[in-house]
């Protein structure tokens, strides 16, 4: 009898086409994961991946603490992003799958955009489920095969993968419709076009051009974890964080984004409020476990950590991962951020922005 069941399960595993979703470092289905690709750090000669600019930290629901991975993000094993994207390679024009890649800097090319959505991501669904991978890596991923681009070794990068049911695809489309994404891959089989009409408009490059200019949506993963996503259009002309996310989350926030100024691209200042207890402070320094520390100048990742500026009150445990920088031109770019309210994840983020840029007495 026991033998029969074992054979029966082997039969099931072999014959059930596993549905598309986020896959973890060992290639197993996982509800969500977060990765933090570390900057190229000379002071870590003991770790080849870190000193080579590919090392990364990782967490998922099975272990909600930062784990320093032995391999780099260029590896084809112990790499959740590799495992997840392998579902796409070989299936890029298969009519069983919807796939969509956007990045303001296209892979394997010198094409980039200075006015469409400042956002990078991959969406892939079959007829029952899928994933949305939100990340900060320029020129990634390639449509041809998995490779971690050399241009993204130097700086820190972050990403978040959500496993979603098919009924979330319309909401993903809705949020990305606000972005005006710079799209380089779009496979839209009839089944998906018929189920989610907005996908056809996205494919044509259409986007939200009249009010409202911002939108938020709750996402529930396959495993039932809630996330809240915020999107804005470029024409809105305001800051995603201090003008939108902070007020919606009703908390002060620290924001890590790209802070290299050039030409007319200037950093938006930290914004302080004395009585409403809602401030938006730019990150200045990152302090991670494993003795990994660096200035925000080394980091291209984009994330938000809520904090309490009232002594007696605990922080609202929000962390957000997303697309937009706190810089002048980014007021006029589309993009968004995906937030999670969860104590364990929050604890992993609470102190990593260890120094912030003070306000100019405003
Ligand atoms: C380090 O990264 C470079 C690309 O920047 C790559 O060519 C090289 O093989 C890597 N070295 C190691 C030891 O991983
Ligand atoms: C498309 O994907 C399905 C499901 O994985 C598979 O059965 C089929 O062989 C694929 N078709 C092609 C043309 O690759
Ligand atoms: C984008 O670049 C073009 C050409 O360099 C320039 O004319 C245009 O003003 C830029 N747009 C934005 C939004 O910066």
C-alpha cells in the first residue's frame, strides 16, 4: 500500500506541470522573497562574491532573517532570481504563458529612457498563477538567457518577488498602467488578452493620462500574505515618497534611493514635520549584519523603512521596495513601490538605514 502511494506521488509530480510562481534558491516554489545584492566591497576579501560585486542577502517566509548567500547573483545555483527566471527562458513566445519585461535601461543594448516609467520588473503568468519580480537592476534580465549584467556589479541592488494567483494579474496590469513602462518584452497570448483587456492597452504602450495620477492596490500572495502597492504617473509631477506613500502609511519613513547628482538632476531634500510626526528622511549610511557597511552612495537599491519619531510609540512595521529615486527628474517619471506590514521583515530592516540626511531646519 505504502509503495503504491509513493509511486502515485511520483506519478503526480512528474505529470503535473508546476504552475508559474516565485522559486527559491533551491528552485522550490515560495510565496515571496527579497534579495539585496551588495555593492562591490573591497573590505570583504574573505567573500569572493562580495568583493566581486555579485554577493547577495536573501530572505523568504521559510527564514525571515537575512541570509548571506555563498554564491553570487551570476550563479546558476543557489540563486532564487535565476530559478524564478528559468521559467521564462524557453517559454518566451509559448501561448501558455503571459510574460512582460520592463526596464528604463534595456538589456544587451544602449537604449534607455529618460521620460518613461523609472521602473524595472518581470511579470509572468500561466493560466492559474504567476509572479511579479520588482527589482532595481539596470539592463536586466536579458530576453535570451539568464546572465547577471556586468554593469550591475558595482552598486547595491534590491528586489522582491511575489507569487500571485491568476486573479491578481488584472491588478498588476492596473498598477503598471500608471507607470508608462519602458517595455522590451511582451508575450500576450489570446487567453490572457481576453481575460485582462488592459493588457492589450499596455502592449500598445498606452498608459494613464488623465486623473487620478496615483493608485494603490492591495495584493494577496498565493500564501495569503498582504502587500500594498503604490503607483504614480510621471505627469503627476510629485515625489512618490513624501507626497504619497508617507501620508498613506501615516508614518515617518526613511528612504534609500540613488543619490548621485548630475547636471540638473538634484537630490530632493529630507522633509521634516514637527507636529504631524510624518517625515521623509533620505538614507545616508547602510549597516547590515555580517559586518557589511557602506555609504548610500554605493547603493542603487530603492527601499523604504518606517520609523517612529515619537519616543513612546513603536514604529508602524512597514517596509517598501520599489522603483523611484528621490531626485528632481523622478518627479516626472512613473513608478511605484510595494509595501509590506510585517513584524519579522520589519525587524530585519528596522536599523539598516543607520544614518539619515538631516532636514534643513524647515
Ligand atoms: C567577477 O566578475 C567579473 C565581471 O565583472 C567576472 O568576469 C569574473 O569572472 C568574476 N570573478 C569571480 C571570481 O567570480
Ligand atoms: C508550451 O508550454 C506548455 C506547458 O509548459 C508545454 O506543454 C508546451 O509543449 C509548450 N509549447 C511549446 C511550443 O514549447
Ligand atoms: C531627455 O533627453 C532628451 C535628449 O537628451 C532631452 O531633450 C529631454 O529634455 C530629456 N527629458 C527629460 C524628461 O529629462
